[in-house]
C-alpha cells in the first residue's frame, strides 16, 4: 500500500511458528509486527465517551493534540481544528482506496486511524474484474463494506467520532467539521481518476471533471468484466492515438469502447500533452502489480512447505509495483477462473 502511495501502517517483521493455529482449519502460526505513526483510533474516543469517563476522554484528547496535532493549539478552537484535519485525512485515504480499487473489508470505527492511515488489514482485497459491489469479506453478508460503500461508511464512522466529542463542541461546530468530508473526498478522487487517465485536474479547475465520461468508462469496464488494474496499465502504454488496438482487443463489444476512446483522444488533444511523455507519467500512476488474493494464497502454500521464494518474489514486485519486472511477468496476470472473486475472512 505504501508503494502505491496510500497512507498505511507498515510491516516491521514477520516470523512463523511450528505451532498450529486453529481458524477455518489448523494452520501453521505466524506473527506480524506492525508499526504506525499512531494506533489511536476513532473507537478509543467512543470507548471513554460511552463508558461515561469524561476525565479519561479529556486526557486522550489532550494527548492526541499534543502529540499528533500540536499546531492546532495555536487555533482559537484546537479540538475543532484537529477534527477537521482528521476528517480531511480520512477523506484523502478513502479517495486513494477508491482510485486503486482497494477494499478494506471491515471498516469498524476501531479500524479507523485518526491520522488517516490504513490500519488493521484483515479481510481486504484489491478489485480485479471491475465491480464496485464486490465483497472481499466473506462474513459481510449484507455488503456493508463493498467498494462503492466505503465513502459512505467513512462518513458514518466520522459521525460516530463526532458523537464522542458532543460534550466538547457545539452541534453546529460538529456539523461544520463533517462538512469538510465530502468535497475533500470527491475532489481528491476526481483528481486521482483523471491522473490515471493522463488528464489534468486539481482543486482550481475541478469543474473540468466530466462525470458522464468517467461513468461511461466504468460501465464498459463492468459490462466487459475487465480487470481494473490491467486496463489502466494497458491504457498507460499507449503512445500513439492512432493505435488503440491493444485497448479494443480487450473488449467483446468494440463499438462502445471505440466511441469512448474518441472522446478520450479529444480530451487529450485539448490538453496538448505529448502522448509519449504522458505515457511515462501514467505508468508511474497505474501499477502493474497488486496483491491479488490468489498470489497471496500461492505464497502461503509454498511457505507452509518451507519454500519462501514465492513470498520473496511477490514482496519484491509489490515494493516497486509500477516497474515492469519482466522476470516476474506472470505475477501481473489476471487470476485463473478458480481464483476470481475470492473472499477472505478476518482470520485469513
């Protein structure tokens, strides 16, 4: 995730054990030691609030501001300023998730960092065939944490956090804090989406964003069951607008894609950007490699037999996912039929 540019906790070390752990089935145990700028979550504030422990809650608030948001002390309302920054950091993180097709899988408030870092990896996954309703967590029976629901769940969690501060800020202040979420998330997501397409967009010219243009592409991706990551990688390799055969060869119904590509070429020409240079930048934005569940499963099965080479190879390419790595080309391939739409659990 860090290599993809997404704020995240980090893995310090991983070691295994011969002792069996009983989950869905007995498996060799392993332990991952994680580091993060902080492990303080939304749920910590809720804990003291709902247990009616105001002194402990105040201690946690003071500690959080002093250690992670000290600049907020200069503000006339440091708690409100801190919460605005928490809201905006959360919005930026989720916008990153959406742009890369990452589904967290279990977005409880105790899995949300106050610093907007991705933490508590469990039943997560990267979307393969484009489907915003895909569920990574096999115990998410109602689809609460689908990819398309993550932005709204993020807002729900922030509402829960605001409730824990209801004794410290007036209702209007809490509403004002939450009002920062949606515009920040939408603007950042749109900027990232246009960057994936080789188009320019920022907060100053956000009105350029063509919702229908992006929606048409997503509809094609879904109808054709195209691999989300590989499609953008293929698009990134186009250096000549007169040769779009590699994109058209990915679809069965070529006409809708051809029409969309005509619009795409027009937008690129309006920006007057060299296609070769644009391709170089897009290849730095659209990864070739993601952690596909079936690749992780292969690495696990090999490690259980004492063979750590698949794990090391996978880790190596994931640390530089935008590079070509021709020696590991197969790690970028679409999943086989048996592995499509794999769901995992909190104990995976």
